[in-house]
């Protein structure tokens, strides 16, 4: 190391030495003034006297780099004016916010998020410090409001308000409000009941003639009386529109009986219908829905009654009260309707159909009796007979090879109605 330092010293004072001598010093770190600090760093103080080849050795971190990487802490705001400063903490790189600064009595925090550390920066005067004059009343709701004038901090009193001059001949001063804050007829005055612009009865209420010239602080609650229009009829009653403008407050005075009080007789084919509850009436025809018990299904139109299954269902059409017979069903190509299709309810092959070959057995073939076998028949009689076992039908077939009548077990038929 001492040799290297000596060589460096010689090289510094004798720039004319040979390149070979300078190569011997290449292992020493260069001067920091040759190093370019990266973004967010600045050269260290006295960097001309320092050696190094990294930011850690030659540079200091700036506030800009630290704030962008870490961010100011809670209660601090970033300020780009500090970005070129050397540092990496809130106190050096950020502005402290007013936050929870404690303002003096009569002041409030201007804005907790603003930067500031002094009372003048963080606090502002409120109406609590303002004295209202004799024609203005203190408005307690504004004590914490920022302000410094009667208009901002106070409320006018009713003593300075002329009800009839401002509101008209149907307005009168309300003595109890002379020292109360107010600047309108609503706040300082009371109307006569006949003042329709102010005393607005709710729908279905009217001012009776006996109250028209009375004054009140209770408004419509005092001046208005109920008419039948506003009366709510009890369950089972409907408002009688012929009495709607009459004064009244009872079912008997204002309403008519509804179907909801009527009981439909299901045994007679009448069912209750909640949709008719509010209809005025007292008969089955008005208050009830006919049920399928009153309906007759037309078999000639392929409709059948499904027993008493639907007798309590509301309706009076075939579609609602009846089921279609199998006559309305189209069987698959290899099937045909079975004999009782007209009297049978159904719409599937399983219910309505049988093998299309069944009719041949029924119309053209003869069933063999117990103990009879195909081989008893000659060629002419052979294929006009069949054998039945467990609902399976097997025809007799003439075997040309053996000249014998025998069972045709290949073309057996199953499930023929009645066979």
C-alpha cells in the first residue's frame, strides 16, 4: 500500500511519467469527482477529496429520492421545494401538517391537512368571539362557524319584523317570539285559518267555516278537520265516493262493505279470490270465482273430467278444468291408439298407445285355448291363430322347410289391451 501511494504521489506531480508507471496504480479507487451520482443523489460535501466508485462512497441521498421511495410519514406533506435537500426523514424532507394543533378558545382549526406549526397558520377566528348587537340574537348553531360579522354570526329577531306589512292582512304577530331569532312570517307570525296559502290542509281535510278567522300557532293541525276522503276505511270496507267531501271519521259515515267480508261456498263451486277483496258486493257472482265443479267437460271434443281432482280449481274452460283424452294424442309410427282411448286421459305413448300389430290379433286372429299348440294346425289354419302368455302374444307361423305349424317367437307382441 505504501508503494502504491508513493507511485500515485509521483504520478500527480510528474504528469510526464511513462504510461507504464501509471498502470501500476490502476488498483486504487478513482477520485469521487469522476463519479456521476444517479438520480436522487448529489455529490457528498468534499467529494473532490474522496475516492470511490459507488453512490454509497461518493454521493448523498436527497429528499426527493427518499420521499419518492418511502413517502412522508403520517402528519407530514411532501414539498418538492425540498427535493434537492440532502436528507431522509420527515423533519428535513417534509412539511408538518396542522393536524391536531390545539387552537385557542374562539378559534378552530383552519384545515388539518394544511402545512403549519403556528397558531396563525393553523387557526381561524369563529363567531364565538363576535358580539351580536341588540337587533340581532346570538345563534348558538354558529358559535363554531368561521365569521366576524352580524350577518355571518347572528340571527335577526322577530321584534324587528312586521307580520302584516311583510306577510299580508291574514298574518298576526306572535308575541311569544319577539325576542326570538327570526326574519319571516313562518318564524315570527301566526296565520288565520282562512289563509289557504299558509294553512294547507292535507288531502281530504278542510277548514270548517267556524274556524276561518281564528289564529293559531299549530297550523293545519288546529285549523283542518277530516273529511271522508281522508278517512281510511277498515278492512272489508271501501270508501263511498258519494260522501267523499263530507266531514266524517268512521266506516259507517264514509265507507261501503267489500267482498272481503263475504264467504264463498266452495261446496257450491265458488272460491274466494283475494283480487276481489276490494270490490263492493255481497253475492257469489260478484265476490267469488266459479270453480271447475260447475264446468262440464265435453267428451265429444276429446276433453275428460279428471275425477274430482280439479273441482276446487278456479276456472270455467276445458283447458283449465279438463284433461284431454288419448284421442288427441298421435302415437309413434309403430304404435296405434288402444281401444279405450276416448275414455282415457293421457298424452303419451305409454298411456294411450299399443303396438300397431295388436289390432290384427284382436280382429283377424284366434287365440288358442289352454293345452293347444301351433303344431295341431295345417297350413291353411296355421297363421290365423296365436298363443298368449304373460301379456305376450305369439303367432303361429308355417315353417316351409319342415312343412310344420310352429310358434313365431321372433315377432312376438307385448302389451295389447285386453289380450
